[in-house]
C-alpha cells in the first residue's frame, strides 16, 4: 500500500496590534495633507465653476446666469489677445527651450573640460524666480537702462534696441527671458538621461560604422523619449500658467501686446470686479491645460506600454 505524504498546514501568524498601528502611521500622517489638498483642488475648482455660471461681480452671488460670463469673455479683445499670445509664446518657448537644452546636453555629454562649472552656470537661471528673471531682463532690454543706453554711452548714439518697447516685438522679449530661464533645466534632465543610455548599444552602432549624428538620431534620442515627455509636460504647465515673468518684464504691455490669460484672470478677479468673467477665464485655462497635457500623458503611457510589451516578447 502506497503511503500519502501529508503536507503540513501553516497558519498565518496573527498580526499584533502594535504592528497594525505601525502600518497605519504613514496613512494617518499623510491623511491631513491629502484631505487639505483635496479640498484645495476639487472643492475650489467646483466653486470656481459655479461662480463662472453666476452673475457675480465684485462679490460672489449664488444665482444662475447660464453661460453669460463665457459669452462676454470671448467678446473681450483682451482675452482673445491673451489666448493668441499664449499660443505663440507656448510654441516658441517649448521649441527653443528644448532645442537649446538638448544641444547643450549633447555638448556637455562629450565630457568637456570644466563640465561641473559649466553645468552650474547653465543651471543657475532655474534657481531664481520668474520675478527676478523678469526684472533682470527688463533692466537689460529697457532702452533707458540696458543695452541701448550702454551703447549710447559708448558713443553709438544711433544704436536702437526696442525689443521690449515695440508692440510687434515685445512678446519675443518674454520668449527670450523664458527660454533663458528654462534651457538649463532641460539640459540637466536630458544630460542625466543621456548618461543612462546603454553604452554597449552605442558601441555597436560605432562598430557598424554609423556616424555620431546618426547614433544620436537613431539610438540615443529615441531611448530618452520618456524623459522628453516629462520635460514637455513641465514646460507646458509653465507656459500655461505664465504670470509673474510677464508682470515683472512688461506688465502686459505695451498696451495689451503681451497680456496673457493668467494676467487677465487676475485682473478680472482682483481689479475689475468681474468675478464671474474671471472665473470663466480660469475654467478655460483649466480646460486648456487638460486638453494640452492629456495627449502628451497618453503618448507617454502608450510608449511605456509598448516598451513593456516588447520586453515581455
């Protein structure tokens, strides 16, 4: 008769009260922050949406006026100018920040002498606030204090540099200051990603006779795509909420040539006494942020999904 081996039964050890409390401590510590953040974000967003549908002016009025504030908003030339400025600024700001940042990162990746010093210099702008950046560039670009005055003092009295005072070019002064501020950040992010690229793959490309340009284009840059998506998301949200840089640099002028949606919201809510219209503008900003960020986030998710699928295959 064949004997059957009996498998010993193991009972789960009861978790002590002290261990359960230890597991709950992180949740209890985080709970006030999570509740406060939830109230700060979701409750105030809902309140803002409600205000945008009311007839509120200087003080909140809890009635229902339909989409009147939204209709008046899109008839306001200052708002439409701000939206156009944001589209131009956002495109140029992200394009040139990425272009300059990636170029600097590739140059730094060549193990140049004094890399640490240069990296600190290029990273310095991100360490200072947008207000300081805007004020500094305002001094540099202002004809009475900056470059124009410097060249006039040197005797070149015919020199003119009206980038910040010309309605047609003032927006590009904001782009210039913003790109200067963000390029170092892009450089550091991309440089860290470049240093993480598998060097065996790069060596294999060199052995196959590929040029460095081709290696960067076909091997290195595609492999750091997740980092580029993160950079794009951060730059996009910087662009959409641009406020203090413009306020310090141009105050939205000359005229309304450099006004932005965030400045319009501040003006409607706190200066013009148009709470409903300011709330409607803030809702449009939120919608714009979601519309712009959602495809980028989806792209990153699809990339990670494909990479995970390829890894298993």
